C-alpha cells in the first residue's frame, strides 16, 4: 500500500473527506510485521505514521505542516508505547483512532497519556463494547 492506494479516498471528489490507515493493531501477532525494525531505525508502524502525516499534506495541497489532516491512524490502545511512538512519528495534527479500551484490556488514562497531542486532542477512543454489553447501556455511556 502506498500513496497511489490511499489518494483516491482523500483527493478529487473525496477531497473534503478523510480516512484512517491501519497503523498498529492490538493483537500480539501484529508485531510479526508492524513492529519490524527498518534500516532507518524506525518500526514499520512508525513509518506508516510518518507517511500519514506526509500524505495528509499531499491531499491538503499544503506543505508538511498540514493543519487539516485528511488521514488518521488506527493504533491499538492496548499498547501505550506504540501509541506514543506513532504520535511522535505522525506529528500533532494527525488524529489517532485507538480501539481496545475496556474489553480488550486497554487502559483509558495510559492510552490518552501516550496518544494525545500537546493540546490534549487528536484522539478518538471508542469504548463501545463496554457500553453495549453493560447491564445498563445508558448509564454506562455517561
């Protein structure tokens, strides 16, 4: 997958839209590929995060300081170190969708500390199973 695979989702008739790229999943097997070290010294998932920031700028038509990123990342909340490294690689403006809090064992505070940008934003943390499977979903949502 490269820019040629991603660009149709964020350019042309979709230039006002956004998309999320799978960066680092929560399952242990993701380390088989996504945590491999590249010659550059970064892990595969860090390269993906870095490219998301660069590609957002291409989609936006701006320099690498894109303030309205078109691409976000999916990084599992069960791995705070991966969240931290992905945030650093992607930069402060790329949004991170971090599933895995609750039923999958991710800790909300650990994930937020690792993945939020300096402004305290830039993350979407779903806790859907914790709500939908609760005895009282309405109360669990609050």
